[in-house]
């Protein structure tokens, strides 16, 4: 049987490449006759650059940029000189994981570091900049990024304000830099949330970034206010644009300030890595991620893998870190979580590679023994 391992990262534990390798080791040990192919994936969120570099190549560059608290740190980004394309990952520069719990405060966090990296890529000669959105500690609609690139946020007296959410309600005018160089900027999103509203950046993701209930209401008002100004002063798109709420509204920021395009991250990266051809050639697809939850179905890699497998008539199973009661498992033929009653989530994250290997072996045994009733072709048992 030809098995394709196409997982996303297991956030906080393993990158997609490591997860695919661990799955393959476990499966091969339990079913040595299987023909294994590894196809690690990403959906535009954190971990995307590693997958793109592995599949498409490029040169790692390093620039100094600000984190969400304004501290400068070295950040790697990917440069593909043949196409003059730069790849930036927001999780690497203003990522939530880069901050301690006591440092997390979306009211004062800034996306300025993303602007720092965009400026570095432009100095390198980039004609296209791909910005992978996800994993950010910010909720500023990309205003910090814009300020780093020369935009000014002015109060009623014409005084320039630092554009963090705490001061955004006082902004009365947004001024674009004169003679700015326009390049192609494409933001890859792993969610379809709008900037504002009950499904927007503040309401859905604000609490994950440290926002208290009162903070969420303040952030929502700040985002609505700045979006209205951006529409008036910059002819920005509708803040309800799908994906505008990605990375604390950076999706909106890319579209509003940089005239950029929002694209579904999974489809873009799947196309670059040749996923469809790989699915066509296999008998069974195995995907996975750190947590299967309600967000999985709306743009995350495992859901995209499942849809593609179904389109080609291939069975698909998921090996995941854990599952949420809100998760839809119907898209998979079977789901195997590595977190069991005898193993809590923190312990599983510490020993993710071994547990993933063991769970893959169990999945292989279930498929080999026909316990899942999967309809496969080309078996070599």
C-alpha cells in the first residue's frame, strides 16, 4: 500500500517535517511493506516557511526586527532570488509564542516588526513579498506594520500617535507616505475571519492573546474605528473581507495599507508543493495537526488535505495531538489522537515525536487488519 503522510505542524512540539517523519517511522515499523511518501504541509500560518523552503528551496536571510513588545531581535526570512520573492512569517517576528505570559497584552502590542521585515525584503530587491499570517501576539489591524513603512496616524491636532490599539481610538487621520514604492504583497491566511464582528479578530482571537472581556470590547471598537478611517483616507477594502481578521487584523492591514491580496494559505502552499499529484499517486492519505477543533474546517491544512483526498476518491485518516468536542471528525475516515486519558496535553507535547510514532503504528495496524473498513487500491499486504 502506498501511504502519503501530509501533516501540518504540531504547534509547540513538532514542525510539519518532523511530524511527517515520526508518523512514517511508526507506520513503517508496524507495516514494513508499505511504500511511504512524505509531504509535510502548512496553511499559511506559523511553520509555513520551513515547508516552503523544504519543497521549493531558497536562501535564509536574517534581519533585525521588533517583536510585539518593541524589542529588537534577529528574525529569519526566506529569499528566492530567481523570482525575487521574499517569504515572511508573522509568527517568527511578532509571534505569541515569542512572549512570556506576562508580556502578552494585545492592547499595547504592535505589528511594527512585520514592517521592518518588509522593508528589509524591499532593500534586498524583492518584487513579490509573501506574508504568512498566523500565530501573532498582535491585534492592531496592521497599523504598526504600516507605521514602520512610513504611514502616519494623526490625532485631531495633527500630532502623530503610536498606532497600538490603546491609542487607535484617538486617531483622526491616516496619512500615506509620499512617493512610496508599490510592490506585490500577498498575504496567506489560514482562517477566513473578518476584521470585526462576532467572528472577527478581537472577539475570536483576542482572548487567546491575553485580552480580558473588557479588552475585547475595547479592541473591537478600536478596529472598527481604524477600519472606517482606512476606508475614508486610503480607500481600503471592506473590513468584513474573509481573512481580514487573520493575525490580529494583519490581513486587513496588508490589503488596506499595501494594496495587497489575501489568498488561502493551504491552496497556495499545496499548489507549490505539488500535493494534488502526490495524492493521486497514493492509496491512503494520512494527515494531522496539533489540535483538531472547530477552526480546522475553515482553512486549516488537514481539512484541505481531506477535501483533496475525497476529490480523488482516496481514504484519509488524521493523527492529531488532541481533539476538541467542537471538532468535526466526519471529514476523515478515522481520527487517532495521541493524547489519551493516561497522558495529559503537556506531557504529550514534551514527548510528541515518540507518541506520534506509537500512534501511527496503531493506525497502521488498524488499517492492515481491516478494522477501519477502508476502500483502498493497490494494496501490497
